[in-house]
C-alpha cells in the first residue's frame, strides 16, 4: 500500500485514540479540536 495512505491512516487512528481519552477525561463538550491536536502532537494545517 502507498506509504502516504498508511501514514494518514495511522494519524487518523492516533487522533481517534487521543480524542477518546480526552472525551473520557474532560467530556465531549469540554474537549476542543485544538486540544486533541495539541495532545496528539499533530498540526492542524
């Protein structure tokens, strides 16, 4: 499979895992996209 696709899939899975943890810790309404990106060490651009 294409390395770019593999890397994108890995990033998505990491973001979901980080977001799930933050939702559990802080609640869905109190978790921003920016907080997820920061915690996952991922750029929003």
